[in-house]
C-alpha cells in the first residue's frame, strides 16, 4: 500500500498532463512523454525487482551449489586418482612377489612330486623283488614236486622190473624200522 501511495503524485502529474493534451487537441507535450517514460521505467524496474531478481538470485545460488558439488566431486576424483596411482606404483612389486611365490610353490611341488615318485619306485621295486622271490619259491616248489614225482615214477618202474616179492618185503621192513627209529628220537 505504501508503494501505491508513493506513486500517487506521479499519477496526479500524469492526469494533469493528459488534461493538457486534450485541451490542446494535437500533439502530446514533452512533459506527457517524460511522464509516460517515467511510468514505463518505474513499471519495468518494479517487474524486474519483483520477478527477475529473485529468479536470478535462485539461479545464482543453484550455480553456487553446483560449483561446490563439482569441487567436491573433483576432490573425490583426485583422491581416487591418487589411490589408483599408488596402487599402480605398487603393482609391479606385487606382480614380482606373486611370481616369486608361484615359482617357489612350483619348485616345492616339483620336489614333493619327485620324492613321491622315488618313494613309489622304491615300493614298486620292493614289491617286484618280493613277487620275484615268491614266484621263484613257487617255481622251485613245483620243480621239486615234479622232480619227486618223476623220481618216484622212475623208482617205481625200476622196482617193478627189478624186484621180486621177497625183495619188496625186505624193503618194506627196512622202511618200517627206519620210521620206528625216527619216532624214537
């Protein structure tokens, strides 16, 4: 309301200028033109102050907030770059240590496998020797059995051709007395 009261003298002056212009009938006076210009200027200033300045202030504060946010983002990105750079600088040493550990593990694994292979070969050789010994004993036993069988066959054939019943009786008696002597011991 106070603003309208401040404009009241201006309206009065405008009304007087309009009355003069009607009275003369022709061209409006220079005073009327200046008053018109002043009203237009005051209206424009009022509109600018009412609508444009708050919008510009809001836009300026939004831009300020965006700048602050951008600065924070830039600082965060720089921190990440510094962190990645430090990781990259340590990357070569980490790769080297990983390779060294892998080589050491490979050598240890190779030694372990070689030891296991030697142990397995020793077990196989021992098993082979045991198996050969067992097979040799079996073969010798079979050979003895075969030899005894053949000797008995030959002896039986000779006895059948060379001995008579009296000789056979004497041989049996000698065998029985041999058995008794062995039991007595």
